C-alpha cells in the first residue's frame, strides 16, 4: 500500500524523497545542530547567490560532503514548502515524516526545529499575495503630529494636524501616500479600526 502524506495533499511521493531526507541525519551532530541556519534560506523559491555563499561557508566549516548535504536539502526543499502552503501542523508533519522514514529516528525533530516559524511566514506571504492580487495592499503606516501655526487665510491658528503616511503594495509595485488629518478624523479612524478588528 502506497503511503499518503498529508503534507503533500495526495501528491505522489517522489521515489527518492525518503532517501534524500535521510541524508540529513547522516550529517555530523554539530552540523545538524546548526542546520536551520542554511535550511531556512534554502526554502525560498529561488536559491540566491548569498545563500550559495552561505552554503559554501557551512560546508567548509563542518567539512561536509557536498552531495550528502545537497541531497538532504533537496528533500527538505520539496517537503517543507508544500507542508507550509497547506498549513500542515508540526504534529501532522512529524507523523508524515515518521510514515515516510520510520527507520530514521530524530529526523522529524530536526525538520520541525524551524518549521513552525517557516509555516507562519509562508502563510503570511500567501495571504498578502492573495489580497494584493485584487488591489493595493497596505503594508505599513507612520504618523507625525504637526501644528499649523498660521496661514494667510486663517491668521493665527495653532491647529494640531496628524500627518499619516500609508505604504502600500500594488502587484509588483510599491508606493506611499501622505494625508493630513484633523484630530477628530484620527479618532474616527481609530473607532473604525476597533470595530473592524475588535
């Protein structure tokens, strides 16, 4: 009977996945203890030049076999992003790894060490991307309190004005807009936010 991994959502399991993942447990203990320092950047969709340099330093520092580390990372790059995209919990992922590699104790614990943080970040990025596909996405906001001392139309005023700068992303583009708001409008905005997110 073919095993079914919930992390893969029914997707066919590559024939070499289990052997690739087992390579991680063949690394020296001191290298395994620091594995997530290189594994996390390797889980990005594309391996950057900076990540390649980091891998070179990691391999040299622990005198690792390049093929062994490469196979282990390849297995993790296949399994972990798919699990995170499906919001698979650490407990379920641990069960999947045990089903896949029942003869490799410690492997699940090694993969879980940084998985939950990676899953959280993956879901955050996915949600932002889904929203951004349909319009401008607010990414940050900053404020500053100024005072309008006087103007030619109003004489001496001394009116407090809040400067709101909103940063947003629109597809691949980023932008910002700065608005002036009177204190009563800021209070209205605060009330609206509290109603939207109690």
